[in-house]
């Protein structure tokens, strides 16, 4: 069985406080974007994992897809499977590609083995794998609070808007991004800003708290955002803790020549 794990962007990201467990309390709006990996899972005589496309850092046995299988196997008598992941979403980009792969592994295993797990049960397993994994159990925008795993609905649609995603040859680790952050309570909640204000106003009021410190260390990322606005973006921002930048446009535009030394993807939002 095949699935297409999609990535996400963050519409606003407030880092509110440092938690006692070492994580940070945040508020953000996750929005699904149809830049996808390809995930295939079939029942096999022994557990196996193969990968193609963009290389994934780390050991194979630590891959989130295998961890997702092992988490379910603790509670269910799962047969071995063969997992193949063709990676197209870049890593270290703030797009949640690895988390999406893990969540879609849970979703596929639920179907393949007829586990009849509810959405909430799947989210519970996903939350054990990563802070934003639970978001990818469903395919719709959500407000993320807590460390990102507490999800709530939001009235928001960017359907038919055109998006461009650009990732320079820069890796921003989560630890590096948080090292430059001073947690604070924002004047306005992300939920209110994205659901109650017009997209054209977001440029002034919807912020990603990671941008100031990441832009200082990696000015090329700020340059990409500036170029997006110069070329007509209604809203542009770094996604998550970086290093990718997205621009949202009213209509299709081709900026590939502007970012020839970067990974580039564009498409229409659902």
C-alpha cells in the first residue's frame, strides 16, 4: 500500500515559555502543503526498511518510520513489513517531512492490519514520535499548542492560493534555533490572527519568533524572504525553525531563476 506524506508550513510561531520537561510551549498554525514523499508498506517475512531520494541523516534503525512500526507492535501483534521511503521533502527545513513520514506509517499500518484505531488514538501514538507528528494524522490546518502536539481546529482556508517553497543549502537544527530564542507571551494569539484577519494584513502582524536569530546567523534565509515580497508575495515567512522560506501568492508565478542554488517547489494549496 502506498501513501504520499505531505509537508507543512507554520503560519506564525510564538515561543511562549520554557517547560519543566525541557521542551518549549509554543503556539502556531500548521497548514498542509502538497509537497510529498512516497511511502510504501507491504507485509513481508521479516521487517525491513529501504530508502531512496534525498539522503536521511542518522542510522537506519532510528528512522521514524521504523519507530512508528515498533510503537504499534508493542500493543498489537503485527506481522513484519517491508517499508520503502522515497524522500523528496528536504530535511532540516522546518517542513516536518520526517514527522509526516512517521504519521503516515501509523496511518498505513492501521489500514493494512485492520487495527480500527480512531484519529485520536493515532494522534496519541504520533505524539510519542515527535512534537508535530500528531498534526499529520489529519490533512487539514490546525492550531498547535503545548510543544506542538495539542491540536485544535481553526477556521482557515488558503485553497487555490499559490505557494513557493525555497530551501537554501543551510541546515538549521532545532537546538540551534531554540538557543537564540527568548520565550515571551505574544500580544495576539496565532489563532486569532489567522482566523480573524485578512491574509494581506499578516505581513505586519503574523510573526515567526525564530526569524530574528536565524536571520542573523544565516542572512541568506532573510534574503529569500525579502525576494518573495519583492516578487509579489502576499505573505512570506520562514517555516518552523528553518531553513526553508515560503511565499503565498494570489496567482501562479515562476521564481525558479531567482533561487537557482536552492531546492525549489511550487504548487497550489488545497
